[in-house]
C-alpha cells in the first residue's frame, strides 16, 4: 500500500477482492480495481452505486470546498451515463468545526444537489475526537435507470477514438496553488491562472452531455494517478491497446509551469474534472462539438485497437505507482505547521 492515496491493483487483488461478502446474482458489477461504480440489477432496472470519501478543505472557503467535494462524489456515478439521483452522506466532523461552518457546507451541498436533481435520502452527522480536515466523512451516490443506457467502464472497443476534456493535473495544480501559493516562488499571473482551474473540475454535466450525444463506449475520470493512470485502467479493463498522441492533449500553460516548479509529472497527478471518453468514430465530432458548446475543452488524443497496454507516442507506459500530488501536499502542509 502506498504511503498516500488509493491502493494499487495488486493490493486490491490480494487483500480486498477475495473478500466481498455474500455472492448475489443481482450484483452485475462489483468492486473492481480502476472502475468507478458498481451495478445492481433491480427488476428490469439497474442501480448504479459509487462511494467516495468526503474532503473539505477550509482554505478554499467552506462553500467552495463543499461544492468541490460533492462534484467529486457525484462524478463516479455520472460516468455511467446515468444522472446521479440519490445521495447518502456521513459526516465525521472535527471538534473545531463550528455550527455556522457546517451550516455553510450543508447549504452549499443542498444547492448543488438541488441544481443537479439529486435527493439526499439518508445520512449521519456527528463530531468526533480524532477527526480532522480534510477527511470529514464519506458519501454514496445512486442512479436508477435502464441497463441499456449504462456506459460500461470496460466497453472500449477496437476502432474507438479517445477523447479527453480539460487536460491533465488541473485539479492538483489548482488545489496546491490555492492552498500553498504564497509559499511558491512563481509569477502572480501563473498562480492566478492555476487557481482559476478549480472552476473547471466539475465532471457531472460533461459526462451526461457526452453520454446523450454520441455512441459512447466508456468514460472514466482522471482522479488519483491522473491521466496516465486513467488511460491504463481503461485499456486494462477493456482488454484493448490505446495509442495516445501526447501533443494532442490540451495542457494549460499554468499547469505545465507549476508542475515543472514542483517537479511532478502532470500526467500522473489527480485531475478531477478531466474526463476520458471512448467513442465510436462516427460520433466523435458530435461529442466534441457538444462538449465545446458547454465551454469545455475537448480533443481527440488517440485510438483503441486490438492488443493490450497503453502507448504514449509509441512507448508503452504503466500505471503510476503513486500520485505525486499527495507527497507535495504533505510537504507543504508540514511547512505550514512548522511555521
């Protein structure tokens, strides 16, 4: 298990996958490394389920932090192509969080959920000694719909085009510069552009737009271990080869500058809001156009073919062993504590 971040596939296969409780026929897709959601068959419908930790970073401001946290939680269901509908949320709050601060968080979650048509159906809220920011609980999201409408995570087919939105490391760079920008010797204009990137980390509407526009075969958000991690997960789950053109991937200049300064590989860093989409070629232009009409950067960056593995500029790459943004976060947080 890495010191920081999500466990890798080897750990999952050894410790988690063999022990999944009772076997039930209606579970059509259970826990799988690199897959965002599970599926339960309910009569003639399918229930898509995803669970995530809940992260609140006070330095973002409680309203902004809550909206950002909910976006990440909802995204793992949205990439199924079904709109998130139901939310179960548990808060394990640090004792120092005031009633007023929690009220701000909850009101922001309510507004975002209402806007996206998501109902809160159950939850738990308490303060506990030993709890601390940013990890203040967890949430599960559900969507009920037609099984035929689900975009399966392993659905990528030979001949598909690969589309990316937003670009690599936007979330990691946006968070790190927002939280620790005063400690970085970078131009003010760079820091401003980097922090502004956090406004582009919402994935739900982009995923649903893509799903309703073209013959989508798979979607995956590039969170922990970033764009390269998500690409290798798509290739492995579908049993295909992905050939990616690095120069075709849109990369924000501020992201490149900050990553160079921090000495991290932008393709390995988390980027909630960056969506990978595989689509049949006859639908590629429609999906690109629909995303751009929403104001979302989108580009074709490669293709899928028979074979296996992920190749970037003809060189095979592996899943990153760790997301470098976690180490940078820990180092800067320690500096703040020491000061």
